[in-house]
C-alpha cells in the first residue's frame, strides 16, 4: 500500500476523532454559558447548542475533507509523519479558531444582555413621592 494512502487514512481518523471530541466537549460545557446568554431559557439554550454543534461539524469536517489532498507524495516514514503533523496541526488551529470565534460572538451577546439588565433597577424606588404642585 502506498504511504500516501496510509497518511490519508491516519489523517482522516485523527481529524474526525478530534472534531468529534472537541464538539462534544464544547457542547457539554457550553450549555451553562448559553443558558446565561439566553437569560435562563433552557430550551432555547439546548436548541442553539445543538445548532452550533451541527454547524461546527459541517464546517470542520468539510475543511478536513477539502484539506485531505496532498501535493507531494509520501515516500518514507519520515515523510508520513511530517505530512501528518502539518495536516493535523492545521486542523487543530482551525478547531481553535472556530472555538474562539464562537466564544467571542456569544460573549458579545452576553455582555449586551448584562448591560440591558443593569439599566433597569431591580426594584422600583421606595420612599420617593412626586413633589406637590402649588397653585
């Protein structure tokens, strides 16, 4: 079997496994954050979380598939490891950038919600009466 095909198989196995692991980890730990962003609406947080996971899979697995082709053939074991390290490194960087982008957007939404909550007092002013009108 050609070492280039071995590199493809190993690359796909590692990249798909990493994508699944990152998506599950982010989904599991992101539910609390999403619930806070969405003001405690658990159903909406679960729905948004699921949509984010599906989008994460589509983008990352699409990238993994597009990045599969190698311009140079793999001739020996050293070339196999070098090709795999470059490909898997790029996939890890893309996964990290996707994660940071999601966190950035969700944090912006969360901050806007916090600012809106701070603008309204938690209880109406007490002990205040309107000044009496003199005629």
